[in-house]
C-alpha cells in the first residue's frame, strides 16, 4: 500500500529517511531528519509517498517542485527514493516511482526528473525500464528525465 505521507507518518518516515541518508554515507541523525521532514510537510515544500507492507513502513519517495519561469510550468524532481533492504526486489521502488509519475501528470507537469550515482546500475536499469531517459552524464551522477 502506498499513501501520501503527512505529519501523522513522521515516526514511520524517520527511520527510513535515516537509513536512506546513511546509505549515502551521511551520519545517522534521526531527530534532525524527523525535523527536516516535518518542515517539508508543514511548509508544503515536498510531496512524500510512503510504502507499507504488512503494516510496516518499507519505502518512500520525496518529490520537490521545479519551476520554469520561461515556460510558466511546474515539473517535479524525484529527489529521494528508498526501499528497506529486506523488501527490495518486490517491485516497491517501481510502485513508488509510478505513484510519483501519476502525481506529476495529475499536477500538469511536463516531466519528472531524478539523479542517481553513476555506479548504481540496478537503479539505472529500473529507470530506463520506466521510460526515463539519461540527460546529462557526469563523473558521479546521471540525470534522468521522463516526459509525461
């Protein structure tokens, strides 16, 4: 089950968010992470989807708006995507991405974009499978876009 997270879900999100940050070689900081997420939700600065399996929080994705003044449109950056290691390879990352794409389409976006580390080949193959195209390779990250 995937839901849009709100303040009631902070405790469920905090552990996943911390694990996500640790995966990216940041120090564990659950309370700081919780405060960060609380601020994003309260200020409507991001949209967060939370995946549950057997009533356990097992994954999330967080989207940020990206504006274009020239085109006068709002697109979305899929900034964070994480699934607990014990629940990987069950299609949850794909479900979270599909939820994010549906949301962006419903918001009238032209595209949704994301980045991943250049050595993260598993993620890259999922993004390509879901019709994301590589836009700007560099030495550390690949930028992907999916046009809607």
